[in-house]
C-alpha cells in the first residue's frame, strides 16, 4: 500500500461539488478529484474493472432516467449501489478493499437520494466519469 498524497475528506469533496457552481465544480475535478484518484490508486484494494462496474451502473441509471423522465422510479437502483458495494467489500474473492472508493460511492449515493433531482444524478455521473479517467492506469 502506497503513501497517500493528501488527506482527503471524500464526503466533503462530493458535497462541495454538488453545492458549487460550474467553475467550482471544474476546479474540484481538475484538483481535488485528481488527488483523490491518486490516493485511491495508492491505497490499492481495487481494480479499474471494479471502478468501471460501479460507474457503468450509475451511467445505466442516468440513461434510464433520461428515457423515462422519472428519477423517483430509479432511486431504489441508486440506493442498491450502496448495498452492492457493501457486499463486494466483504467477498472472499475480488474483494473491494479501498476505503476512499467506498466513501466516494456512498457519498454520491447519499447526495442523489437527498436531493432527488435529475441534475444531481447527471452531476454524479460527471464526477464519477472524471474519477474513472484519473484511475484508468490501475492494474487489471
């Protein structure tokens, strides 16, 4: 396990992303999120495949909402992301053992469930997409 670049409060980073304006969001993606991705890579315990699996789940939900125009119908799928992550963190094989990634996904889910609007879901997808980009050179 490598040394963390900087102590990052994931929940605060995600919350500030949703509270901020477009300029603040861009600065978070270009700065703090890149640091978070480096810390996720340094912490280990997760593969790029596992990260992409959760991103694709959120992307699928986002696309379903665009078609149906009803986020309320999909909130259960959003909430299930937390349950799936909990399961994957306790498995004996292919276990996700990365506290920063777990905190990131749980924080995204919490913000989506709290705000219950399509803009939040779209912003969550954008933030997660940037994280996928920054973690692309993980092994596996």
